[in-house]
């Protein structure tokens, strides 16, 4: 019952939703609407579970590791500040303390963390882009041509822009499409395995 | 810029520099900013979920509109929390099963259409003798060869090996183009921060 | 150690320093670079430009601060373009930090054009599980969003009067930094046949050209260059207008950033060339020894 019931639910709900796609009717649309709406509601609790886990891990870290205590307290302080200032419905409006913290703490830190990648990508280009083999040369030349597009070189730029357009719409399209087809088939196969109960890892252990 | 805006932008500039300090080496300023954003981000998401989802999907329908049937997804959601109990953890599987069933059931037909059917349809264009026709031919050859590279049920030798060889070259051109665009994307992130710091300094020193 | 060995073994911190200096050049000595417009961006511009006042567009503002550098300028330009033509907007955010990003732009552009929430636009806000939200909005916006982000019922809004789902909008333009982009294509276009265009980050851009060729996307804005192209087209339009538009004197951030892109790309290409020259010289030397 503990394992069979979830598998039966997955099978029935999955098959029903597939059938609904091909047989649109008022009844099936009603079912579809509620299924989608309800599942979003269920999902809200799952996300809360994730947030709760983050808090638990941080508190445990603060308790066990004195070296990490200050940083764990920083995380908890940031969390508590947002929860306290975001309690009222008006907090989501521009100008509130909650949104001010979002604009002046969250945005600059997150944006800067990702901007570090600019330095890493420059370093990686220098180290990895070497014409060691024919394949590596093709990779290097294509990237070089695409990057050259951003440097104004007079008449050369016009020809280069055309070439980049051609690369993106012909060989890149073929490569990307091959990957899309592979990923698409993989997704369908995995979904079918889940519906048919062959793939059960998501249920966890006993 | 008002004094409070100046101070807030000063805070943002300080946090920006804290993160940039990581380029030299890991240090307490970086760690502080990194952990702060983890807490602020989790707090932001919690309250956002409360206001936009929990309030709209649980409190309003059940308590204000009297739609009692919304208790069903609420119970299923609460069942997710039984994961913390060894004895009752199996109940969370029921909620998870509904989610997996609905998510996979809705995705199969649309993925089949958008990622398989439409993509194959787009690869079966008429081959003409003009530039478009030549490009179509090249794209189709590239696609077939690239797909053959991913086919591992036949050994990659002889004519099939040749095909998969053309396929890997096609893929390399795709990856090269992707990398070129990635560089632009990553540099853009740095530019935004540099412009922010420059504008702040200009305001601060009246430039 | 021979000089070519040095060429292939420069300390990473020197590369960081040179890149940082290169990015700072246009900040100290500003200059502009020409922006060539590509057909995929022009298609989005023409789509919006041919809409009439009172038409509806749907914008998905689904990105986090980590990609705001590329997507903020394009979102800002398209929203300004729509409002300057009195096109009504319905907007949502399907990534958790997207709502804050959207708030920033809506606040700025709606004030610039004196547009009111509920009358000229409706901001639905964030809901989790993007694929399911995109699907339910195709049935009726009210299923997932009974109220807008400010708690006002959609049924009480003049702008939402008679507006049910994507069919009532000319199309969807999504600003995407992750796999929500695929969901717009598969669910909004695939399931409901809604015209969809995307503004994506540079990292993602190359993967979306197949959808452009099949017509699943009517346009594509790749990264900061895509944003700069749209800004260029928008600026050209503003210059043609007989009356002054509120956006005319506004800063075009992506166009401004292209100068920074130029200097930093010169540095990266320079390092790639140096590294390859060093690599060939050292290989030649190794062959001689053998």
C-alpha cells in the first residue's frame, strides 16, 4: 500500500492528463483546470519544506561549528529581517523596506556573484582555446568569428555579421536541433517510465 | 539622489566590492555577503510565496470564499511535511505522486509536439537550387550526422563512422557559436556592475 | 623558461586585471559603436510596432538579478515601446526573483508614460511551477491569478474586462534566463498556438535558433546585443515621431554597454591569439628537439 498507492495515483493521473490533451471537452477541461490549479497549491507546501530545510541546516551549522557561527547568524538575520518586513501585503509594493532590501542587498550581491564569471570565462578562453586538433580548431574558429562580431572593423564587420548569421542559422541550428530531439525523446521516455511505474526513484526509500 | 538613496547605493556598492574581493582570494567580506544573500533570498521567497500563493490559493478560497474543496490540495500539501517523520513519511509520496502524474501527463503531448514533431517538420523543407535550398541541404546533412553521433547501438566505423565524424564537427561549430555568445553574456554581467559603480562614484564626487 | 612558455602560462590574476582595465576604458572615455540589426530582433520590433492602440501584449518577466544585465534593457525597451503606442500589457513573473525585477521596470516605465495599474496594464506577479502556470493561463488568467500582485481582483479591472487568456493577446514576449523559455515554447505556443518571442541571455541564445526556423518563435533577442539592437530600432522610431516621446531623452543602457563589450572582447581575443601563438611556438620547439 505504501508504494503501490502512489504508483497507481501516478499512473491514473498521468494517463488521464494525456487523454485530456487529445479529447478536449467541457468535462475534461474542468478536470484539467482543477488538476493544474490544485497541484500549484500542493507545490507551495513543498517549497516551504525546502525553505524550512535551509533554516534547519543553518541553525545546526551555527550550533556545531564556531567558525561558521557568525556567517550562519548572518544568514538567519537576513532571513528574519525579510520575514519581519515582508509580513504585510503592502510590502511587495515598490518603496517598502522589504523591496528596498531586495533592491539594495539581494540584487547587487546576486548580480556581482554572477559577474565574476566574466573573469573566469576570459581565463578559460585563454587556457582552453588552443588549436590542439582539427576539432578544437573548428570550435576555436567558430567562437572567434562569433566574438569578432562585437568589434567594429568597418567592411569586415559586414561580412562577419553575415557569416555569424549563417553559422547560427545553419550549422548551429543542425547541432542545436540534434540536441533538442535527443532531450525531447529523453524527456518523453522518462515521463513514460514514471507513469508506467518503471522509474520509482523519486519516491525515495522505504 | 537623496541622502537615503545615496546611503543605500553605498551599501549596494560595498556589497558589490565584497563579492569582487573573491577574485583575489576567499575572505570574510566575501563570505559575509554570500551568506547574507542566502538568508535574504530565502526570506524574500518565503514572503513572496505567502502573499502570492498561500494567501491566494489557501486562505482566500477556504476562509473567505468558502470553497471547501480547496481543503483537498491543502491536505495533500500538508502531507508533504510528513517527510520529517520516519513513521508517516510514506504519506508524502501520495502528494508527490499527484504532482508527478500531472506534471508528466501534461508534458508528454506538448514535448512530443514542440520538441519532436515541429523540429522534424522544420527539417523537411524542399531543397531548391538557390542559397536557401543549399542551406537547407547543409542543415539537413548536419542534423542527420549530428543525430548519428548520438546513436551508440551501432559501432562508429565505415560509412557510419564518417557520418558521425561530420556530426561531431557540426556539434563543435554549434558549441563554438554557443561559447562565443556565452562570453558576450558573461561580460555583460560585469559591465552592468561596472556601470553601477561608475554612476555611483559620479554621483558621490559630483562628476 | 622561453618567452613562448610565458605566453601560454600567464597567471590568471593578470588576465583578471587586464580584463578589468579593459572594461573600465569606456567608463572613463565614453564612445559608441555601431549596432547592426539582425532579422530576428527586427521581427519582434515590427510585430510590436504594427499593433494598434488598445491591443494587448503579454510579457513574461522571468529572470533573476543574475541576468538582469542582459534582460533588463530589453524588457525596458519593449515595455516603453508598448506604452508609447498605448498597447495594454498583461505581465507575470515565473521566477521567484522576477517579481522584484519586474516591479523595478514597471515602476519606472509606467511613471514615464503615466500608465495606471488596472487601467493600462495588469501585473499578475509570481506563482510557482512555471509550466503549470503557463498552461493554466492558456485556459483563463483567473484560474491561477484571481487577483493581481496588488490584491485587486482581475474581474474588477477595466483593463482585464473581456480578457480571458492568451487568445485575447496579440502575442507573448518572454524575457528568460532559464528553462522557463522552453515552457513558453512548448506550452504557450505548442498547446495554445500563441505567437511567442523570447529575449534570452547570451548563454542560452544559440539553442533557440531551431525554434525560430520552425516558426515556434516569431523573434529572438540574444543577450545584450539583442537588447542593443532593439534599443536602436526603438530610438530610430522615436526620432521619426512628430511629437516628443517621454523615452526620447532616456538612457539606452544596452547600446551604451556595447562599447564595453568591444573593449573586453578585444582583450579576450588578444589573449586567445597570444595563447595559440605560444602553443604553436612551443610545439615547433618540441618537434625540433625530437
